C-alpha cells in the first residue's frame, strides 16, 4: 500500500511555471507506475502524465505535451510535475496516482490503485 501527498499548487499567472510534488510513503515505491491527473471545475478527471517505475518511459496528454514534464526520484520517493507556459485552461485540482499494474500509456483509461487528495492550481489570465 502507498500513501500520496501532493504539494506545490497555488495561484499563478498565464505563462508562469509551477512544479508540483507528490511525496509517497509505504513500501516499494519503485514498483509503482506513477501518474498525474487533473479535474477542472465542472469537468471529469483527466489524465495528464505518467511515468514508469524507473522513469524510462513517460507519456503525456496531448494538451500538455511540450509544456509539462513528469519525473521521479525513487531515492526520495517523490514524483514531480514541472508545468511551464501555463494557460488558464490548466486550472484544476491536480492528483497524484500510483498503480503497480499499469503503464504510462495505459493509465489514461483510469483504474489507478492509489490516489492523493489533490492540490489546486489556478492560472489567471
């Protein structure tokens, strides 16, 4: 089992950069594929980015490709989401998620085993 706690959200302006962090606790962090999802007001939760157990494979939603970067440091049991060139439409609660049995390419379909409580990112125009 793994517990996830996100941090780094806040109010920023369009064009700014923000880095989100997701600190994990529990055993065998490196056995989990990790991902970031987001949910905007009035919308369903959507996949943002995923990373494989040792960071060799990443996958992004088309809407963030080229602007966001997911990374992980297993020694620090932490996964990051670097968000650049933020747009107002990036405003959402961002959730960290973990699962042993998925891949970065497949996690868009949902079904992640563990979720954090989320951190709000608000991008003003």
